[in-house]
C-alpha cells in the first residue's frame, strides 16, 4: 500500500510538469503552486490536469468509484456543458428536466428528487454549498471539472444530499494563465458570448492569481403563446466572476470568489393536453438576481491539513404566473422573495503522506453551520372568471334563492412570510487500510431549527341578492398572523468497504443513511386564506395551519455494491464501472390534495418507497485519437405506501422518474499537417441521449415513452482556437418534459426541437 501510494505521488508530480511543458508554462513558481494545490489539499488527481478535489472526500480517487461520475474539461467543452443541467445526460440515473423556468431546478437521482421546496440533491461550486435550489440552474464560464456522487452523501455533506451531490470546480489562476473567449449562435435566436482572463503575479516568496470572467446569453424563444402570438420562453442572462488566489507556495492557499448573476425570462410554455395549444392571457415571467462570495483557506499545520470554506449568498427573485394557464381571467400568483444565507465549514484531515510512512489510518473531521433568512410576498389575485367559477358559482348553487355578487371583479389574497432557518453539524470520517482492504466509516450529528412568521390578509366584500335586488352587504376582512417553529436532530451514518483486487480494480460495498430537510408549505397559505374566506360565507372547511403547512424531514437507507475495473496497459485502453443499489425511503415528502373545496396541493409526509436499479459506465479508447463513452442507468422506483386522500397508489411507479437513462458518444480526431497553427486537427463526434419511460401521475395513467435525441459535432482545432459546428435533436424527436394538473385541466411542456449552432472558442 505504501509503495503504490509513493508511486502514485511520484507519477502525479511528473504529470504536473509534463502538463505545464505541454502548455508552454515556463514559470517555476506556477509549477510549484500547481503541485502544491494537489499536494496539501487532497490526494485526488486527474491525469490530464492536476485539480483540487472535494475537501470532504477520503483517499479514494473519484474516477475509481462506481457510484461517481467525473466530467473533465475536455468532455465539458466537447459536450457544450455550461451548467449541471446540460451535464446531466452524461450521468447514469441523473435526470434534470428542462421545464418551467430556471426557478424550477428539479433534480432526480435514482428516483429521489423534489419538484418544489427542499432539493434532494446538493450542489457545491468550488466547495461552497449552494443553499437555495432556485440558484442551481445557472451557467458558468470555464468549468474545469464536475463530480457527481450518486447515493446519499448526507454523512459528509449534510442536509438535502439524500440523492447525491454535484461538485463543480472552476479554473484557478494558480494553475492556468491566459485569456479565453467564447462566441456562440444557434437556432431560435439563441446566442452566447463571454470572455475570461487568468493572470499570475509572482512575488518573492508567494504568488497572487487573478481571474475575471463575464458572459451574456439570450434566446428569442422557441414556443409561441397563441393567445398573443409572442414567444413565451425568451430569456436573457448574465454572469460575472472575480477570483483571487494567493499561495505562499508551501503551506497556504487562499481563494476568494465574488460572483453575480442575473436572469430575465418568460418561461412556462405549458400546452393544454386537450387542445395541444399554449394559450394564456396573463403575463408569466421569472426574474432572478443573485450575488455570492466564497472564501476558502487551506493550510498545512504539521501533520494536519486545515480547510475552511465560508460563503455569503443573496437571492432576489420573482415568479409571476398565470396559474390557470388558460385564455380566461382566473387568477395569477406571485412569489417575490429575498434571501440571505451564510455558510461555514471547517475541515481537518490527516495528511495523505501518512501512507508513505507505512501508516494505515487516516481521518477527516469537521464542523459546519449555516443561517438562512427568507422574506417573501406571495399574493394571489383573483379576476372575473376566477371569482365566478371558484367562489360565486359554488355559493349560488348551494343557496340559489340568495345569490351573491362580488363588489369588484378583482381582489387579492395577500400573504407575507419571513423564515429564519439555521443549523449546525459535527461530522467525522475514519479510514482504515489493511492490505487490499479499506474500511471507511462516516458519522454526522445534525441539528436544524426552522421558523415561519406569516401574515395573510384580504379585504373584500359581496352583495347578497334576492329577487334581483340587494338584500344585504357582507364585508370580508381577514388578517391572520402567527409564528411556527420546528427543530430536528438527525444522526447520519455510512460505512464503505473497498477491496482492491488487482492494480486499479476494486469492489465497493456501501451502507448509508440520507436525509432531506423539512420545511413549510408557503404556497398553501393562499388556500388557507381562501378556505377562511369561504368559511365566512358558510361553505368550505377551515384548515389547521400547523397541520397543513409544516412537513418533517424525509430519510432513506441505501445499500449498494459496485465494481470498478480498467486496463490502461494495452493500446486499446478501457474503463468499466458497474453498480447496483437498493434504497428504502420513509416519510416521503409528497404533494397531496388538501381537504376542502380548493384548487391547491400541499407538501406532506405521506408515503414510503423502495428504489432499486443498476448503473454502468464504459470508456473505450482504441487509439489516442478516437474513443467511445457509454453511460446507462436503470431505476425501478415504486410506492410502498402512498394515499393522497382520494386514491391508494401502493405499488405504482413514482412520477417524474425515468426508468432508463442512456448517453453514448463516439468521436474520432484526424491530425492535420501542413496547415501550421491555423488547423491542427479535425474531430467528428456523434452522440445520443435517451430517457424514459417517465410516468406523469401517481395513477400511472399518463407517461412519456422512451425517447432518443441524436446530436453531432464537427470541430476544427487550431493552436489558439476551436470552431465547433453542432446539432441537437437532429431527428426532430417530439417528447414531453413535464406534466401537471391545474383546476382539473391537464398540461404538458414540450421538449426542444431540432437545434443547429456554432461555437467559437479562443485561447490566447
């Protein structure tokens, strides 16, 4: 074990120098910084680029885990990856549907996910966790690496990582210098432009790196609203980042990243199933402005590496919907929110060089804490048709001799919330090596406190008619307010055994427990207020706010067995990962129909499920200039218990979860001679991504069959540029990405059709 670790360390330093020579980087300080970045932070390296990996992982290489997928910079550029949504097709059993807007960042791994409220999959960017899932769907320049860890990661990463965690890393000015630019144009008036610069200032005994990037993108939209003839899925988005990195070349690295993002979009191209038409009268849009700052300090103290990551995140967003999605004036919903969040993670770990001295034990320990404060205004505005169909008609049918008529054809159900949430956790990981066997045990003690202060208000009134005349007038003045509190204490263990049976081949077995945070149904307050209003009119059922608004955490036990095998000795190199999993989920956070005469739904802990399946990933390179990658995932996720108050769905498939995911890509590069620096290579690649079957409802009566999207790219490569001509969904496959019901009407969202584009990248 010690000999292999020493050899791996030596190979890593040799590879670091080779990479710098290949990039004509002749700065000795830059080489030292690059080696240092890998040496003192984490023992995980990629062969083509030395990279800092997740500070919470042990000695294992992510590439050797059958439960993990690593996407390096070459694959990111080759596949046009700009964020986690565009990378999702490359990961088995990861499904991130493109629907609604950037607010609806629904992520499913192995059948575990969430449409609203708390996410089931965590996201970190340069080791800083993103607290609000409404910030998940953003595009970044110069992503250097994406790691997707499937299965519960709660023992090390904490809340909302029950399905897994996605770690995104961006380029560091300590390891890369130069200027990069991108320009892209595509179908439907889609465009993207960005520029970034990386510079290293050499000092006497330290280096200071500066990275700055800015990008803009937009689209005119693909889907038209037939009510007004305008494209409804238009978008404009911008992103800017400044990263400062400092190292003393021996013991310390400090990084600070300040980023800002804005997004303005129409979104919500929902078509009614009965007509196949997108047609609604009121404005739908989503706007988001976010600012974040993340500071990380990594320092070696004797035999311990200390890592501290602190972040501040600000979100200001507004979702406004024609919630009935019809041409008639029913009602609109607005959710305008401001959120401040702060996180702190302090991690200590034994230095990886412990293996060079024959040691067989290593550890990681940490303390994490967070605080979130959310303020939201969520008014629901009722208009003429909504007042009649949802209120007046029900009352007048019950008491036809005394019909009612509203004072005005528009009134508002107003809701205002503040929600402070905080948590603290202690976690530890111990890793023991004995010969070919490695045992790893993780444990996390997690405490979380959530509060909700609410104020629901409406002021309206109506006339009671009799024989065509006003019999009486009734004013309705409701001002409900209160405070709710919840707290949770969770114990999250995991245990992994690894048997390295030959070279880089290994068997893995894992048992782990995951958790998804509880919370509050803020969207239910309009229904609470509506029922209160109806109650004052003699119909409807009053809600117990504590019962319908709060829901507790969801938890899961996961069992899996996997194998990683590869052969890099032959000319035709290959890697194969196989994994099987079985997951039992309790207290499923599901959307159910509340009691009473209402159009809404609420999140509650209503069921149990069992999810099982397999995952496979194959990489094959018959020669250096060509290759094939295939990833496949199968998930069989069914309810063990689920009754929404109207039907029993035990034994049915869980909605929105694809049974199969498949991605395959084949490429070949031809080296070009005689054209100098202007043309050094031509690459042709073809890919296909597939998903399905996806059931849209708990009754399993509606579904999206298995579908395949064909894509292709032709890339011209020069010393300082690459030009890629690409196409997606070349066959024009028709498929759906989302389904929902509003007021007994069914709606679907279409997937994107054929798209052609060109991308120019410059490297100076």
